[in-house]
């Protein structure tokens, strides 16, 4: 049976749940009440898994007929490590601009607002995304590795696993320092600033590489922001608004 990238994704998901749950318990950045939004986070987690699968299949099936024609031969013949590394940079660049557009356009903000309703940021709450958010993000995440770089199932599985790690890492409530690497790789503190309920919400937009924020003027040094700033939308989300926010319209 041929390897399936989603098998790698499921295995990585289970492994990262265990690792980040333990790490957050040992070295938390903030004291948070996980029970306060547990039902919402459970609902969001289940929907995120379902919507991610639907969005991924939709994107894959939509372009699989023309996929081989899109593959860049030079990229497809690169060594696996180089191929994955370059693909991550390309996808990150595209996602930076999608993310920036979500914060600039009222219509696109609706796809993203549900994610910013998070008030207790930790690995589990990071899965709070709307359907259209998942769909929009899965276009470059699925199409670029498979249909530009021509990745094998094993390479795609490795790339997807890195993407899952990033999802956990950026939302984790983990007190961690990575030294000078913070100029190259996003940190939880970097992304926590982005989830601020203050003027910093439209800053620190890069999913992985903060140099995009440096280059395009959206960088805020997390060390310059007080550590107890509030997260979320700055207001409670009424129950009647949740169905539209979950859908992202």
C-alpha cells in the first residue's frame, strides 16, 4: 500500500499532543484556566480536524488533474531536505500575505476572527479556526508541496508534520528561549503578541520565519511588550455569533 501523507500527519499529531501537554505543565508561561473554554476548545478541535480533512481533499482533488503540469522539474529533482526547506519558505511567504490580508480586509477578517477569540492561549486552543480559514490556508499548504515541488508521499508527510509542529509551537503556553534563533524562527512569545487584544493584533504575522515581518514592517519585538497583556478580541463572543464565526462568514 502506498504511503499516505495523512498517516504521517496523524502520527505527528498524537506525538505532539503528548510532548506539548507535558512541556506546558512543566514550564508554563502564564497561569491559565483551561476549563474556562474547554467545551469551546473541544468543539473547535473536532471541527478543525474535520474541516482540515475536507479542505485538504477539496484542494487536492480540485488540482490533481493539472498537478503534473505544474511541477517545476528543477525543484522536483532536489534532495528531499532541500526540497522541504525551500517549500517551507515559499509556503510561509504565501501564508504571510494571506494572513496580512485577513487583518486588512473586513471580508477576510471574518474567516480569521474566530481564531482571535482565543483568550487562554495554549496548544489546544490553537486549533480554533473557521472552515474558510482552513480552506484558504490549505490551498498553498497542499498545492505548493505536491504540485510545484512534486513531493513524494514521504516528503509531503515530513513537510506536513513540520506544519503540525508549528501549529503547536506557536500557540503553546511554554516558557522557552531560543537565543539568536529568534531572528530566524518564530517563537511562542512572538506569536502571543499577535494574539494580543491591543494594537499589536495585526503584527507578527509570519507563521514560521519572522524575517517577513522585519522586511514588510509588521514586526514587534515580544521583549518590548508587557507580559500580562490581554489576549482575544477584547470582547465576549455572543453565542448567536458563533455559528457564523465557526463557518468564517
